[in-house]
């Protein structure tokens, strides 16, 4: 939205450049236009990366959920079958 608002401002300032006369120079508008173009390019790149990243994050969260469930199940096996003093031998750090 900022890109479109800024482009509209530049268009209006260029159209009335002779009337403004209050410190608005053509070079400043050119510089601002270059910055807007750079912003648009960076925004497009971020959108593209976000599109690629969203499914990967979803997949990672699914895998993480599976790992947590497996961990909890295996930890429960240790807790139910071995005395508390031996839990650390199996990598189970918590206590009852």
C-alpha cells in the first residue's frame, strides 16, 4: 500500500513540480522513485520466499509433532518399567 501511495505522490508532484517550488527537486523525486522500485522488488522477493516457506514450515511442524509424540511414548516406557534412579541412564531427565 505504501508503494502505491508513494507513487501517487510522486506522480502528483511531477505534474505540479513548477507550482510546488518549496524544496521539491526533480532529483529528489528520481531518488524517491528508485527507492520505491527497490522496495517493490524486495517486497516481491519476500512474497516469493514466504510462498516457498509456508509449506516447509507446515511440514516441519508435522514432523516436530511426530517427534514429540514418539519422545513422550518412549519416555513413558522408561518411567513405567525402570526405577527413577535409572531414568537418567536412558536420557530421561525429569523426575516424578
